[in-house]
C-alpha cells in the first residue's frame, strides 16, 4: 500500500560558524600538552570502539609518537577503559574528559579526530570534526561514506586495531 502522506527528510545542517563561535567562547585543552592531540567523542560503550583507541594509542606510543588521545563522553565502560589504559602503561596519554557541555573548543584544538565505532548511523561527531576541517579517521560504519570521501576528505578503515593504527600513523607521518 502507498503512504497516506508524503515522507519528508530533514537533513542535519552543520552550523560551522556557530560551532566556531562556541569554540572561541569556551575552554578546551588546559593541560599544556605540546604533542599531537587526538580527539574522539561518544558514549563510553563497546559500540564506540574506545577499547580499540586504547590499543591503538599503546602502539603509537611504542612506535615513538608524541601523542595523547582525549575522549569526551561518559558511559558504562569508563572503568574498563581506565583499567585498560593503566595496564597498557599509558598514564596521562589516554584522557577521559567526561561530559563537556561545550565540546567545540576541543574540536578546534585537536590535531586529529578519530571515530573508531563498531557501528553508527550518521555520526554527528564526524560532521562536527568536518566543520573544523580536522583530519579524520573513521571506521567503515554505515554513515561514514555519507560524510567522508576515503583518501580525500578523510580515511575510512575497517573496524580493526591494525587498520586504525595504520591510518592514524599515516596522518601523523604525512600531515
């Protein structure tokens, strides 16, 4: 049967100008760190793949990269992520920032945005990173190709620790 009324699609519009204004109005990274800042944003749960971020960061540090990985968000996996980071000897290099009512100063201040999700629809945080013209690595979830042209506007990789590591390393080595 046909629909009784038309279907209307309302796309999410990015307000890059508004995001930039919020970035200037807020406070972002206050730790004085001078190395490369990687940012991820999302719920601390298996879906978002932050366990992969810990593993990738450990590999980056072992390879001699001067990086810190910051994650904005809260969730059930917080303690598990803290324990994994401690077990990997990451110390202050894996930074869980909790809830940030204004995340835009962090988007503006990061060097690289990584979304290691196991699955997503349209990922708003990738769109926000795009609005700040940040280099992006994201896994090949459902909505990734709606936003990123692989190899041109970002890197899309399988949801795999080794492939995420390779992509991040590529962007660190070839900024």
